C-alpha cells in the first residue's frame, strides 16, 4: 500500500530534530556489550519485564533489584515484591529466575557466550527458543539494547501505531505470529531504506513520538 506522504514528511522533520539524541542513545547501547555478563543479563531481564508495562517503570525495577543484590542472587519470593509494579509480575518474576538458572555456568552468569555478536538473527532465534518470557519483540528489544539491533524491528504498540499511520500496515494486528512479525519487519526495512532513516533510529524515533521521550 502507498505511504501517506504527509505523515512521511512529518516523520522526517521529527527525525531531524531528534537525530543527535537518538545517535547518542544508540552509542550507549553499543557500549553495553563491552561490559560484563551481569550488565548484559540486566538488559535481558529489563526486556522480560516490558510486555504491557511501562519501560521507565521496568528500568526502575531492574535498578532496585540490583541495588538490593537480588537480580543475581535473590530467590523468587524475594524478587516478586520488587517486580509487582509490572503487569503479570508473578510470571515475570519466574522468568527472571529461570533465565538466571538457564544462563548460569560455574557459579556465574554466562550470557555473552550464547549471543553471536555477528549474527543478530540467529541470536534472536536462540533467545526466543530458550528464554521463557522472550518473544520476537522482546528478543529484538534486548539485542538492540546491547547494540545488535540495526536490522531488527521492535514491534510494540507505539511502533505498530506509527506504521499504521504512515500506511505501512493497513490495520493494527490483534496478535503477532512469527510469520506476521517477520512480514511487518520486512515492510519496516523497506520504509527505512526508502526514507533513508536507519532501522534502529526509526524505532527510537517512533517510540519517542509515542511516549514523548527517548529511553530504551
């Protein structure tokens, strides 16, 4: 379907005003991979929390868990009260504990060995298949947050609404199967190429337009 030119024009204008801030944020994400496994794991846990919850709240939860020495050592009952501000906190608390167990080796978190820094697509597939609570959106989000999301779409409601407004998709999907996710991701790639705004930049741009801020 044809893009809505008025909306495209507005998108490009918004990008020019936010390009520097977006670039700086993406530099921050790329630096995360060079930190230790605990910092990378923290980003995974953040993305486990985000479905149907506010990103800023999820960021606060992760910081509180870390400050209280619970993200890496706390048991389920210790973690749950801190996660309560996120929707479905009981399940998400379990997912954090299960992810930690899945990624523990020789008594410490060992996540970087599971991620292929040169192949984001295969890393995404591994995450979806092996980490409970992580679907294509969350895996893409996590990989972007550790500097590996240049060609991945994070299809949350803000991005989907923007794509609908631009004419990239003709309706908001009620749910996203793998097939539909990849189809919309491909449409976003074509849009990115046509308007000359990188994929990772587009995501943060859409998110900022939907929430009023550039976060993660």
